[in-house]
């Protein structure tokens, strides 16, 4: 049995919309390009055909990946907290004790993770380390670039 992947409602909707867009809009265009390129012959010298075929295979792989991810997703909503602690769906503000840098993150599943948008995966090294912690706690995180110490400044549920 495949392991369930936690995801927010908005993340799930984003995947569903992306899948629909790929199927309805992108796939017909790619298939049309492929059909047109086939008209020139299916030969190794036909670069247009090879590129169109590669684009089609890449698109189909992305569609299959999204379908597989949607099958494995488990939407996590409205957990009740008896005390303020870091959990899936909470927003946290972290202070990097070394650099003094302060960042705000929303705790999300691995499929939604995007640090540039402030979305931190609960399965990342930092995400795993802060889960279940409370405000003002310091957390030692073993990252690929070495150990880091973070202080949880605030938690918003």
C-alpha cells in the first residue's frame, strides 16, 4: 500500500486544476504538433518529430505523476490544538540564530513545498525538527549544509 501524503485543500485544488489544464489545453496542442511532425516521416533525421515526441512523453509523465500524487493525497484540515504548537497547516515565524534572519512559513505537505513562497514541508529537515514544538523553543536542525539552530518566534493556528 502506498504511503499517504498530507496536503492542504488549496494544494489539492491546485493539483486538480493543473491536471485539468494539462489534459484539456496542453495535451491537444502537443498531440497536434506530434501529428504534424509525423507528416514529415518518422525518421531519425526528423528533428521536429523527435522534439514533439519528447515533449509528448514529458507531458504524459507529468500527467501520470499528478494522477499518482492525487491518489496518494490525504487532505488534512481543522485539527484542534489544546496548546499552541507547530503542526500541519500552522504558520510559524522562525529566527535563524546564526544569521539573525527571520522567516515566516506555512507548514505544508511535500507536494506543496516551496520555500520561495513561504511553504515549508513537514517532511523537510527543518519541518521535522519543529513539528510539535512550541513558541520560544530553540531547535537544532541537522541540514545538509551543517547544523543550524532556530528559535520559534510565533505560531499561528
